[in-house]
């Protein structure tokens, strides 16, 4: 967010970065196409449910549990090994996201703490609060330098302040910054990737861009691949205008691919094949 300088609305300033406006417009068109499909007028709940399942599968894949969709669909017990627990956490977070929309704009830090509690699903001392100095972070797939707990707390407060203040930034920009900050900071001792992607989903829903949550960005992030995801994240963490713009564009492409996935589901339902 340092690229925004001293702007009174730093998130809106990011929208002026080269190429970001094009990404915002491309995402809007992709989302509008899904919402304009005739199946959405009759069976939007079915599309929402399917997008939630596919989004959870995609998020889990980026956290190291790359299961086939049908395996996620049929499984009922997620308490076995680490991969199963990761998939279970992703499913719980997706289900929880829609319950927290009214709280997000007033108390985003409370929502993030709740998401960690839901993801971790235990009562350990580290659950449901930002990490303290010296506490290890279990996020092996993100190899970026870990900010100190003091820096993390300060940046979390700053991010929360921006969300509470609102502003004119496009939903994509806000969602990408929330996602990128949470992955850069890794504020909790575990499940930060899953939480960051869930927070991105909450912003996209709550902003009104995707109110029925049918354009799962997690699907697109997984389709683009972990290497591209981490490379784009590195650009965001660099703080350069090009790096931040590339991260926003990457998140935009992920939303577009999520929209394309739901378009395919709509078409299948229309044909009576799903």
C-alpha cells in the first residue's frame, strides 16, 4: 500500500495504477455475464452452493491439499491427516464467510479472529488472535520474510482502519489488498492462506460486486497455479507500483476464471446435465 503515498484514500489511489482500471472493467464484465445467465434467475442458490464447494477446493489446493472436486464432494470426515484437515478448514471458512458480512465493515479484525477460530477448530492458546513475538507460523508454502509481531499488529490496524473508513476504491482493488496484506503479514500461527482468500471473498460479496458469491476467486487462483500466485504476491510485497498492479491484475484474472467456472455450471444446469 506504500505506492499510494499520502493520498487520503490509499486504496482508491491504487486504482489509478497502470492497467488496474482495465482489470476492474474486465472483472465487472465477467461477473455481469454470470448474473445475466437465465439459470441465475431460477437457480442462483444452486450456483452459489457449487461455487462455494469449488472455491473451498481451490483454496485448499493452494494450501497444499489438492484434492479432486468429487473427492471433496463425497467426503464427510475431514479429521484424518493434514490434507484432510486443510480441506475441512477451507469448507468451514467458506460456509462461515456469508455469516460475517454485517460485521466486516464495522470490525474486520473481529472477523479475522473468528475466521482463524473456525479454521483451526481447536481451543489452543494461539487460536483466534494475532500471533505474539516469537511464535512460529505454520505456512510453509509462503516463503516470504515474516514481519515482526509489532509490525504485523500495526499494519493490521491500518488495514482495518481503511476498511472501516470505506472509500471509493473498486471492490477488486480492496479485495486484492486485503488478500495480499494478510498473506504478507501471516498474522496468525496457522491457516493464513485460507483466511486471506476467505477475506477476499467477503470483500467481493460485501461490496456488491458478487453479492451471491458465484464468482469464486479461489477457483481462479488455483487454476492459475501456485507458482504464479506466489510470484504475483512477491510483486505486491515489493511495494512497487508495477508489483502491486500485477497482484491486483492477478486477483482480477482469478475472479474472471471463477466467473467462467460458474458460467459452465449454469450451462450444465440449463442442459440438465448437473
